């Protein structure tokens, strides 16, 4: 099983970016999917999560600006980021709690994608 993230980049403050992450491999089911981020010198923090029935959760600092969504048929999760701020600058990681065809359930991580917001 692999998670492949894409969509990071450099944007000016107030701009938008869309991150995507695709899970592939011998997947039986995906439970919760999410996005985390890690800024330089800081711990990795949860940004947003979405359950298999589309219940979402966001950290306060991104509420109203970021939207998480998923496509269960394609095993993808996306993060639409609007009104970006310099403090959103970080490496963003996608994450999935999934059950493989083997029956094993664990959490998988994508490779990280850099988001840089200039002031």
C-alpha cells in the first residue's frame, strides 16, 4: 500500500492551492483520511480529517479556509486551501487509516509535499 501526495507549491498570501493524495495497493477499506503539516522547528500537527461517511474535522486555524474531501471510489483525499497565510507554510502529509486485503489495519503516510506561502 502506498500514499502519493501532490499539489504543493509556492503561492502568495491570499492565494489558493489544492493538495491531492491517492492511496494504491491491496486495499480492502479506508477508514479515516487526513492531512497533517510540519513547519520548520515545529511538531507535526493535524490539519483536517475526514471519515468514510464524510464527517470532517479541522484545526481552528484553518476553519473556513480549508476544505477536506475524499473520493471513496478512487481512494483519494484532497485538501482545498484558500486564503492562504504565511503561517500555513509547512510540509503537508496525507495519512490514511486503512485495512489491507490481508486484514491488517494500520496507518499509512504519504511522502509530504511542500507548501510555501509568501507575504
